[in-house]
C-alpha cells in the first residue's frame, strides 16, 4: 500500500469515527430515525482534504517513534 493510500484509509476511518460520535450525541436528543445527514460525498471531500495533512502527521509520528527508540 502506498503512503497516500494509507493516508486516505486513515482519513476515512477518522471521518467515520467523528460521524459516529456525532450520531451518538444526536441520538441522546432525538430519535435515531431522524438522523439522515451522512452523505458519501462529504466523506470523499474530507478524505481529499485531509490526506495530505495525514501524511505529514504520519511522518511526524514516525520521527517521534524513531527518536524514542534511539
């Protein structure tokens, strides 16, 4: 898997986690049948916008782990 593919998958997971938390918050206020605002194109846009910064985050994390292991 290439670095960009990995970053895109992580971005998708991050987006799904955010939506999941938000849905749980909304369920406490209303019935679950009223929640219908999740749209696939929103995920696609989020992934496209987040992937490059995710790569930067991953590289920084690798540097921190390398420094810790040295």
